C-alpha cells in the first residue's frame, strides 16, 4: 500500500532543474525565503536530479535548508539518478552513459541525501532506462533503500512498459511514480498505450515539460489557448495545466519556472476545471487534426 505522505496533494510539483542558473536564488538565505514562501502557499513538493547543475542544484537546496532547519520537516523531495554526464565520467572516454548498478545507485542515494540535507528522499526515480541494467541487482538496491528508510518510494522516468515491468518483477516494493513527457504539445502517450500502461500498473504520473518548453503558446494552439483563456479569465499556462489535470489518473505537472509571481498565479488557478468539449477542442488544435 502507498504511504499517504507520498501522494501529490498539490496543483504542481516545483522543478529544480534551473535552480543553479538562478542568480536571485544563488544565496542560501534568499533561497530559504523562497522555499518558505512556496511552502506557505501549499507547494510542498520539489523535483531534483543529481545531474541538475552538475549536482549544484541539490547542494544549493541543502544549503538553504541548513539556513532554516525548520523547513526540513515541511519539504517533500523527489530526485533522480543513473545518468552520468561526460564531465562526471572518470573513465578515459568521458562519455555520457547510464549506470543502474547497485553500487552506483547506493552511492547516488547517499550522495543526494547528503547534498539535500534531508533524512529521506520521498521519491527516488531511475532517470532513464539503462539497456545494461542487471534487473535483480537494481531491484534489490531499490528495495534495500526503501527498507532502510533512505527513500520513501521508488519510481522511474522515461521508461517504456516492458522496461519498468522487468524491474518491477524483481522488486518486493511497488514502483510508485513515473515521470513522462506529457503536455498539449506532446499528447502521444495518451494514444500509444504508455499512459494507460502506467495507470494499469499503479504508477502515479508526473508530467515533465507540461507546457512543452513554451511551445504550447505558439502557432494555432497558442491562439486557441489565448482565446479560451481570455474567455475563462485565466492565464494560458493555467488553462494548459488544467487540460493535463483533466486526464484520468490526475497527472501532476512538474513546473520549471522559479518566478514568485508566476508560481502564485498558477497555484491560484490550480482548482480550474475544464469540460470535456473544451479538452477535445484543445486536443484538436494541438494535433492539427480532427478527432477521428
């Protein structure tokens, strides 16, 4: 059974990919202020990966929590690992690769705990499928980390059904979360069976790039969003996120912006619901074709 504390009871998860690029939040005290403001707004989930900023994103987050330890009990953390960037590859090749070996994952979990300054990673995800994965060893490493209390739950990101099912068959604990690219700009998982498969297997969907990197605001789809958003008295981004939340299974968007004003506006628009016809009208514009 799922731990109730691991449910995403928020309008969106705050993506930390750009944290290390933010001059405004480079100071730990200012970042602590920013974190406290988000928590006071009810935004409690923060999405990391060890490769974000070549690990500096997790370090900055941990420094902010060290400045204000009382925030630690309020934050909920997702992080991901298994991608080794060329700059962090100690081999003579200096090549980007994936590593899901038990020793690598054990070290990655411990390192993220240390950098973030938390006692537990609420969700730990394998960032990319590894064609060299030793399923039994990887499964055991994830189960052991859960049993040791280092992670609350394990999950995957960007996996295909047979990739995660091989892993799941070797595990005692269930894979709880799945990050996938899903948005009006990329609705394909709703039609190729991927989204149905992860729901059927009990995984909670997390939608990364939920605004398509801004591409949802361009061309015909952008015009439709502008028109319908004006009618509803909401922002275009708020409407695009409402389209996502209308999907059964309640995919939770992972938002990349760090701007206070925008985050407050999107949080206020979190309860926005759209009807079935509006959902399909936006889908038609997104796919540039009529519903069959």
